[in-house]
């Protein structure tokens, strides 16, 4: 069984989590062209390697960031967003 560490609830089975996508800075919708907005929405770096990703712990409703190597599927760190 694969385990992920929720920064609030500790180690939990991976089945309790939902992937939310890569962490990327959202451009201001009022200040970008349609092409720039489409690039933000649809163009992602899918290359294997280290990524910062949004994850959601469904039972507790906690969103957090996980640092995961998509090539090895190893999670090196999880933490709450500190905007």
C-alpha cells in the first residue's frame, strides 16, 4: 500500500488523496491575451522529474503541496501552501 503524508493528518493511504495538478502561478485574467491564457490552462511540462503539485486529502478537506518526482513517483516533501 502506498502512503502519502498529509501535513495535517500524517501518513495516510494514497487512496484518500486526489491529484490537483502542477503548482503554477496564475496570470491575471484581465491582463493576458487569449493565447497566453490558453497556454496557462493547457500547456504543462510533462517531462519526468521533480514537480510541485497540488493534492487534496478528501476525508479532511485539506489542500496542500507535494514535491514529487514523476519519473520515480517518489514524494520527497509535503506542506501547506503559505501564499
